[in-house]
């Protein structure tokens, strides 16, 4: 009988130690431990693994629960910027006709059926190559500002950038009669700018 009570006391101590190991192993600050083997009643051996990287709890047959550290948060991917449009410049020349406007120094545009095409902006975009100014006769040019700043009707062969609305190269410029632009229905949208 004493032997039996003694064996039960040893089993209780071992189970208590086993529970202590589980508690110590569950501390998230404690690094993973090696496999631990405990003796339960004679002939019954239980093995529990230390912490796993997956954060999964494992149940052993020795009467305790071996837990692991909670999974570490994965770094979140940085949001990507939306792709920026690539400015496409036409490599060939195209003929564009419309109102040629030079209202102030350094500011020059061509207003055609599609849009305003910027030839130059003071302090900004300027056609990089030399180009011939349209040779307007006095009756083909309307003065709107001090000096000779104003507008006329012209056609020119240009390399344009539709993405930015700029003209990058000009050649073969021809002045036309103002009546041609005034009577062109495609240019009616600019009637307030060029009466």
C-alpha cells in the first residue's frame, strides 16, 4: 500500500512538472525548446514538441498541452502607385490648320478642330528647333495687344504630343486668309477667342 501511494505521489509530481514545462513553454518570449520526454505511470512515455513556427497547438499524450508562440505578423506589401501615362510623341509630321495665336511674348498656340496645341509658353514648353514664323500679310493678322501680338489663320506640318497637347517640331508653315478659319465649321468652338 505504501508503494502504491509512493507511486501515485511520483506520478503527481511528474504531472505537476509536466504542467510547469507547458506553462513555461507557452511564454511568447521563451525561445522554442527541445523535445521533452516525461514519464507517466510506468510503461507510458509521452513526447511533446517545443514551439513550432506555424503557431499551432499540439496535444501530447502525457496530459499537457504544448503551445507555441503566436505567428509573427507578415510585413504588408506597400501599395503600388498607379502607372503613369507615357507621353507619346508622333514621329511623323502631320498637317494641322487653325487659328495661330501669339497674344503675349513667348506664348504661342495653334487652335485646330481637335484642341489647343501649345507651341510655346513663357517660362515653360517651347519648340526646341528653329522654325519659320508664318508670313502673315497685314489683312491676315488681327492685332489684339500692344505691338503686333494677335492671331491669324495658318497651316503647318508638326510633330505633336497628344498626351501633353504640345507641338515639338514645326516645318512648312503657311499663312492663310482669316476667312478660311472663320468659315471652317470645325473651328466654330473657338469663335469667342477669335471673333
